[in-house]
């Protein structure tokens, strides 16, 4: 039986690693395929399932895992009632493996862009759905104007998911909001702009609400709310608005984060209400589905910035984009 998986996780005390010996093994023996195998073991937690996925014999996978653990000079997985589980050292190696595999995939994409299309590389940009149109226009104008040209990938998601993708190196940078997820030392985040929050209501409800001298939270709480996802800074601000007014946060009738979806829903819901950045609110109102309340909310939305990793290999390109967006 594979020696490392016969030990109990809570009783393991790996011997101290010899730095010189470990460095030599990593530099001369570690291959990308080793990382791929470790990630497969972590995903399936079973030698049998890994062997099936990789079309290998089970003994081959067992020997390969033993060889990898010999390279790292410590057990990386142990057997439990739930299957194979990573040790503390295994968790450390897996975190690096995921980054290495992501970087390897990005490198392949860049080389295809350079050698196959004569481009200078590839930039993967994340964008929140409520990004200002002016900022997006400036970003594309700058990036499309680069020479040699650069291949681009754009991905829309919440701030939380975009920051996670930047950290996992599946995105190079992201136009997203400042939040508790995006202020750590591993990230650079440059302020781009601030947005004013506005209440947006369906056309049918607008006449009654516009007569109010101020935003009446008690009245709004009885309406059909459209909320952004729970992990967004705007959603957190909405929760704060109701808490400050001493009101229970209403259960949303719809959770959505796409402008077209929100506009379409407001056409069908005569008592619909939501909170949006002013420029996005005006875009929804322009569809004829809703109206923007004239009095802005007294709470500011988290500012929007451009985020990237400090050690990003695309830092110079991203810094050029940041300069164009200032």
C-alpha cells in the first residue's frame, strides 16, 4: 500500500525538510504533469477515479503519486473515511499547483496569439456589470489602439468573483469595486471613479413615490425588490440602508445583476424597485421600463478601481491601461 496514505492526518509530523535537497529535487524533477496529477487527486479524492479520468492503470497513478511525494520529501495526501485528503503540506503544494497550471494555460494562449496571429500577447480583463460606459469606452479605445495589437478576453462577474479570478491568475486585471476582498497587499488597485446610488422604480409606481419629500424606506420595503447578488458591494449597501432605518431587509422577488435583465423585469413588475448607480439607472430608465427617483440616496457606493496582482507578468500593459482610464 502507498505508505503516505496509510497514516492518520492528525498524527503526522513530517520530518524537517532539507532546503538544499528539496530545492534540487524541485529544480530537476518537478514537471507540470505532476501538478496536473495532484489536482486530479484533490478533485476526485480517489486513486481509482483519477486513473479512470487520466486513462491510466491504478498502480501507475499510485506510483506516480509516490514519486511526487518523494520529490517534495513529505506526504501530500492521507487516507480517511472520506477518501484521500491533502495534508498541510499537500494544501500548500496544491495552492501553488493551481497557480502554475493557470499560468501554463495563459502562456499557451499568449504564445498562440504571438506566433499564430502576430499579436503582442493576450490580456484577460474582468468587468463588473455596472461599470460606467465612459470607462469601458476608454478601456477599449486604449486596448484596441495598442501596436502591436493584443488579443483580449472580457469577462463580466461580481467584484468578489473577479478578484478571486485575478488571484487565481485566470484573469490579468479587473475593473471592480473596492471591497474587503480587494484591499490586501497582493493586489494593486487604482481608483478610477465613484458612483452615486439612486432608487429606480417601475413606471407604474413612479408617480406615487416622486411625491415623497425624501426616500421613505418603510414604503419601499413593501414593494417588489430586485437585488444584485448577495456577494456584491451594492447588496451590502442595500442591507446597510435598511438596517440604518431599523427595517428588516425585504426578501427580493428577483436577484439579478445584468442591466437588460433588470430593465425587462421592471417592465413586468408594476411595483418593482431597485438601487443602481446613477449612470446604470439612467440606462434602465432609457428603455422606458422605469424612472429614476430625483433624490439620490445619502449613501455612496464603494468606488470602482482597476485591480491586478503586484507580480503580474502583464503589469506594464495593465499600468498603461490604468493611465488611460485616469
